[in-house]
C-alpha cells in the first residue's frame, strides 16, 4: 500500500506543476511575480508531498542524523585558524619562491646553452 500511495503523491506533484503551467498559459498571466509565486508555492507543496513518501521519510531521517553529527563537530577557535592560515601562507610563499628561483636558473642555463 505504501508504494501505491507514493506513486499517488508523485502524480499529484506532477499534476500541480502541470496545473500551474496551464494556468499561467491559458489565462496569459504575464506578471513575473505572480508566475514566480505560483511556481514557488507549487515547489513547496511538492516538497511537502515528497516528505510523505517513503523516500521522503528516509530523507528526513538522514537530515536529522546529519544535523546531530554537525553538533558533534569540534570547531577550531580563532587562534587555531589564524595559526594554520599563517603556516599555509608561509609554506605557499616559500614553495613559490623556490619554484621562481628554479625557473630562473633553468632559463639562464637554457640561454647559455643556446
């Protein structure tokens, strides 16, 4: 029974989009805000129908678990972020300088050989 009900929800969501499409074209609704609002309401209603399906229930469960995991993350404080950012900036500068020197040396060696 659950799968049949899921298909009914999917068909209802599709029917809502088709209804909005025909509504905007049959009545020549040219107001952009009105069309945007109609489609936005349809998207929210379709998402609400999706949450009633088995896939939607699984989505809600996984979203809840992801939110619980986010709360468990130990976020770095400002001093850690500043220190590691400086370490990265220094490392990139040193490697860039070394590559520049190596490139200059090889260019000079190439010009001497030719």
